[in-house]
C-alpha cells in the first residue's frame, strides 16, 4: 500500500472556474469558497479551496483579500513547520526505540542459540518481552511513512502559496473586507485538519521537567491552548478550595524566573483542581456545587454559568486524593470536556463534551471506571487516560476511546518525582502534560502515535 493512501494525507486543491456548482452549494463566481470535511470516505483529511472565476475577479476588489489569504497560508506554513518539528521529535524517539528493538531482537537470537546455558525462567521472561515488543516494528515503519506525509503536506501548501502569489500579481492591488470571514474559515479549517493530523494514541510520557517550586501541596496551573503562539501567559491557582484568586504570569519565562504576577478575583471560590483556561476564559467548578462557571478574564465577568446535571460534588466522587476533585474540566484537540461521576453510573466516570459557550452537554459517555479509585485523568485526541494512583509508581493504566465507546487497559509509566499529584492535564497546543506535584509545577512531553488507516 502506498503511504499516500493513509489517513493522514491532506489534500489541498485550488479549483478555478465554476464547473463544480452542482457539487458545491454556493456561487464560486462570487468569491473564494472553502470546503472541508474532517475526513473523506477514505479517512483522509480534505480541505478544498475554490477560487473565484477568473473573469469575475475584477481588478478592483480582491487583491487585498488575496494578499491576506496569502499571508494566512504563509502563517499556516509556519504552523506546519512547528508540526513538522514535533513530528521530527517523535521520529527521533521512534528511531531510538527501533534501534533498541532491533538490538533486543539480535540479543534474543543469541540467547536463543545459547539458551541451554541460561536459566529457563529468565529465557522465558525475555521471550515474553520480545513478543510484546515485536508488533511495534510494523507500527514504526508506518510512523516513518507518516512523517513523510507531513513533508508532502508542507510541499503542497508551498505550492498553494506560489499559486496565490501568481494570482496576486495578475490582479493588482486594492480593497478587501468581504472575504475576511472566508479567509478565517479557511484558516480555522486548515488548523482543524492539522490538529487531526497531529492526533494519535498516547504511547509514552517523557521524564518530568520542574518548571517552578511554589504554592501548597495542591493546586493547578496551565496555559491557554487557544492563545496565539507568542502568548505564553501562565495561569496559576493555589489550593483546592477557599481560594478565588487566579494568578496571571506574563509569560512562561516570567513564571519560571520571577514572582511577578497579576491577580484576578473570581466571583466565587473554586472546588478541586479541575479548572481550565480556554480561549481567554477560565472554566471552573463553583465550590460546594455542581455548577460550572465560565469567567472571561478580559471583561472580568461571568459569561456563563450552568449546573452539570447529575454530577456528584462536594467530595462525593472525588479522585483518589480527595480535595473536592469531583468535577475535572479539560481541553484536548476536540474541545472542552468534563470528567465526573454520577449516581446513575454507579460512581463510575462519565465523560461529557461541553459547548464552550453555553456549557451545555453535547454528548456523554459512561465508562466502567470508578471515579474514586482514579488517581487523575486527562483527555488526548478524544481518549480519556486514567492513572492508577497519585503517588509513587504511578502509571496510566486505563484508556476510554470516545470515538468507539470502548476501553482498554494500558501500561504507560511516568515519573512522579515529588510524590503527590493533585493535577494532571494535557495541553493540545504544546502537546505536554501540566502537573501540580506536591508544590512543584512540572511538565511532561507526550509521544503520540498517529493512527494510520489504509484502505486496502
Ligand atoms: C501572520 O503572522 C504574523 C506574525 O505571527 C501576524 O502579525 C499576522 O497578522 C498574521 N497574518 C494573518 C493574516 O493572520
Ligand atoms: C509542487 O510543485 C512542484 C513544481 O510545480 C511539483 O513538482 C510538485 O510535485 C508539487 N508538489 C505537490 C505536493 O503537489
Ligand atoms: C479510536 O481512537 C483510538 C485511539 O486514538 C484508536 O486506537 C482507535 O482505532 C479509534 N477507533 C476508531 C473506531 O476510530
Ligand atoms: C512586574 O510586572 C509589571 C507589569 O507587567 C512590570 O511593570 C514590572 O516592571 C515587573 N517587575 C519586575 C520586577 O519584573
Ligand atoms: C475564541 O473567542 C473568540 C472571541 O473572543 C471567538 O471569536 C472565537 O470563535 C473563539 N474560538 C473558539 C474556538 O471558540
Ligand atoms: C519537550 O520537547 C521540546 C522539543 O524537543 C523541548 O524543547 C522541551 O524542553 C521538552 N519538554 C519536556 C518537559 O521534556
């Protein structure tokens, strides 16, 4: 199977003219059109751009829009480079692992040859380990093909850029406005496509990096995954109750090197450590209630507040460490989620996708994992990952896939240098886990294997 038929090939098309009017709903003669589906029927991510019919592109109008579109696409190219770097980073990991695997295989063969001299039990354990690792080899091969696709995608966008350049030259320069929304639509859809491109299954967690040592034993800290690239403001909440002051640090560097921050006073104290900052607002669970509040930092006001129906609260269904951690809010590539438990689901974890504006539940999934025996939980690419505890020897051991409503037991160890973990959340922008680890603010990188589907 050729790698280009894999899930992650992303197709960008520029269609000139109006032959496609029957297929495409609006008038391509009038303006730029952007069509996109997250996935076509072959599982590929598709973005289609239809340019206005050339005769209709009167000299007056569209050049400025075009220039802006061009700039957006150039900006996209930068984003792709970031994605590419990340892929390269994962690739290095994969290559290292591959060498290890192959080394192990050779060693294994040697051991097999001399196995009479070895203790039978040791030999068996070794063999079992090898059997466990062997299926990874084809995955590694596919992963490398995947990285190649990112390169192809990059090239396609570069081609798109040069086409746009040519168009711009043909048209001369004037006015814009009207295509503004289509341009940002294009940008948004391209980003959505790219995030899917970057999605995958968690296979590893790096060693932790301690960013700062501050605050009490319990708390949470984060950056906004929707903030622009240059905005690295850090949000910091010490304690799990009786506090309503959120600290804002100007940048990650400021957070690491100084104690210079601005304080935001929330209208109500929070409960637990499940807060999340998303698109300029903090979402938190109001203390001693199952109410979720969206508080806009810019206007310093509540923009929405709504009870999370049936959710246990007030230490009814906390995580294993307690601390009123009944309702955990989080964000992944797909948006805003709430993780909690209900009587109806017998105290097992319920995952709900929330509308970030109305706070209404869009869809819920009932898992079979008791909330109170979960250490912590976070979402990556629509999959919920649960740890087995919150102190030493912690690992991710349970995964629930919302795409298929299925679960599996997994075994992904990670280091908890300072023992007690009271917060662990994924940030899809950095592809990192943010953790509050006994008064230490800690980061982990994650390795995601892309899900590769081929249409044989
Ligand atoms: C492209 O990125 C630059 C720098 O990040 C920014 O100033 C500019 O506004 C962006 N252009 C568009 C059209 O988004
Ligand atoms: C980009 O354009 C070049 C030259 O026109 C072409 O050789 C190449 O195949 C194109 N790449 C893609 C991915 O379309
Ligand atoms: C759901 O997602 C998981 C993890 O990303 C993946 O392993 C699985 O194949 C997906 N299932 C479906 C039906 O797409
Ligand atoms: C602290 O931040 C304020 C506002 O951002 C700034 O004016 C001040 O110089 C900073 N102080 C230090 C010591 O960095
Ligand atoms: C983020 O907020 C801005 C307004 O502040 C809004 O226009 C935009 O749609 C929001 N983005 C998402 C993904 O919710
Ligand atoms: C994550 O990876 C990036 C890029 O390789 C690196 O700069 C950063 O320090 C890493 N962070 C952690 C927590 O390991």
